[in-house]
C-alpha cells in the first residue's frame, strides 16, 4: 500500500486578525501555485508566498467552524494564490490533481508545520523538573561487573522500579534554569542519557541498556518512557502580551542561530502554549564619545531580529525553535508578542 502524507491545516484566524496586525505581505515575485510534495512543511510552503510564514492561517481565511473540519492536503494537491474582492492575498486548494493518488487513512502522516527532525528528541526529553523532581525516581544501584560506565547491551541493577513498565529513559539531574531577570530558579533540566529495558523485575530489577547518548553510570535515574505528545504545530500569535527572556541555549553554547533550541522564562502559567510565535528582540546600546571625547553609552530602540516557535511548554519554562534570525540569539534577549 502506498504511504500517503496528509496534512491538517488548522487556522486560528479569529485570534490572529486584530486591528494591530500589519497587512499580510507577499514575497517578491511569489509563485502563482505550489504543488505539495512529500517532505513539505506548512512553514516552508508559507515561506514561498508570505514574508511572515507564521501567519499562514490568516491567508486561508478559516473561521472557527471550519477549524473543526479542516482542509486535508496531500502530495499532488495544488495550492493556488489569488486575491479576494478587497485585493487581499488568499490561498486555496485547486480541485484538480496533477497526478493520480491513493489515499490511506490508516497510514496517513500529517505534514508538519515545522520539520520534526530537529524537535523530536525534545518531545519526551529533556525534562524540566523541580529541585527534588528525580529524588524518588528509579535509580541505578549497581552495574554489570562493576563497570563505571555502561554501553549498549550492558546490564544495570535498578532500585524502586515499577515492575509493570518495560521501557525507560535514563536521566541525570542537570543545571539549574535561572530567570535572567529575577535570578529565581525556575527548575532543573533533567539531562537525557539514553534508554533501557526492564528484563527481570525485582528489587533491584535487572535492566538492559538499549541506547546511550551520554555516559550512564551508578546513581543515574530512570523514568518510564512515555510516547511523545502529538500536537498540530499550528503557528499563531499569543492572545495576550508576552514579555520574556531567553534563559539558555541548548547544547551548552553561548549563541543560537536558525534551528537552534532555546529555553524561555515563560511557561503555561504565563499563557504560553504550543504553537505560539514570539519575536526575538535585543536591547541595543551604542557606545560613542561625547563632545569632550569621553565614552558614553546610549540606549537606542530595541531591534527585532527574528522569530521563535514554541514546541514544548512547562509551567514556568518553555522550549522554542529559532525559525528566523538575522544575527545570533543570546541569553537575556527578549521574546515578545509579535
């Protein structure tokens, strides 16, 4: 059976189309149509037409009722660009297909808004935990033949493991996530080390190490593996004003570029949700000399230089993917409602 890629394009036009929004702007010389191909993303398709690809839902003009029964787009479908009676750009799906196609509801896979390859490891790992969030988790108490570090296929002996769970993920408590403004500890990033399988329940239970991302050893903690949450990553603007900061750049580097992962000091308690698009802004300070030749710092208006896309949200922290960036994003830069 031919595997067919499908897409559910959900639109939140009612929350996007406020008077404060700027009119939709097309790229220079946009194509009149686009043929949907396997591997396409909604963000990528939108970028062929719009200067602000995250505003894709607006150009489809869907209302709240239509969101309940969204369009389905398959490879071979043709996306056509035209204009409404007021001259505003509009996208629609052409009825005719360019190639024959077989549909399979059971095998269909949604065309994502953004490429899943970058964010998939972050859907179930790493985790944000409280200071004592791993204290009661299952723990490696001994290793095979007293090995210091474990490799694929090695055995580990685990205390406090739920005998009903077979597949587990291995973590180590990581560094504190500190709010750049308040200096408050927002949580701890549980450092993802790999996966393991429970082969013989008991106390301690016997586990086989399946994958190793980083060194695994005695004292590391395990949590039952859970399937990653399934989201339709539909870009949309927050309904409220968001004013946050970049807490860290994932990977231990100092600067983030396009497709880097950053953590923000805004979470679900601040109104953040998956799919939110936020603008990256930086306080700008120009150093110059005054009339007496002395150096002085002059604060000039903030500079907007990119966009981030929220793909995972915790109570006080969220993970975002840098989708656009004219320059490097650094810790303490602002993220705000675009």
